[in-house]
C-alpha cells in the first residue's frame, strides 16, 4: 500500500491523474462507493472476481486506487488497519488483501480506479 493526499497528485498535460503511481496509460474502469456506517467492502459472501467469498479480496496483477471524497474510515491491508479521511489516496498493490471500512459516525464516500493500456471506451481484442 502506498498513501498520498489528493493535493500531491500533479499529472503532466495529457496524462491521467495517477500517471507514475500505477501502471497503465489510461484510466480503464472504476466507480463510486457510498458506504453506510461500519460497512466493510468485499466482505464474506462477496462474489466478485477478486474475492474468495470468505472475506479475502485480492487483484493478482492490477493496482486498485481509492480516493476518499468525504467522511472517514480505514483501509485494511493484509489485516492491518490504516486511518483514512477525505482527500486521502490509497494505492493497493497486486497481491494485497484490501477492504475499506466506513466510520460509524462519518461514513466515507469514495471512488475506486484501475488503469490499463487502452482507453476506457475501447475493449481489448
């Protein structure tokens, strides 16, 4: 895991905001999360491709980036908790088991991003 503040990211003209932090020439996919108090992402029972259904969530060969837009919480990396607040940017490395856990009183809103070698609007062939 690597951690930054949003204000530290300064891409060159024509590059994406995470250039130099994660591999890939284009932001390829992602989304937004609106957590409820105490929610843990990718918990037991999750059926996404990166989960084992038992509470482990790992990308074998891809970084995932979380940008905290609002609220507080923690990111759990291989079982170790790291406090988060609005403006934090966390890069989860390949092979790291990672989860966001929302604060009980001020749950977070976040975006998550992945990068690849092609634009998001074109599918690989």
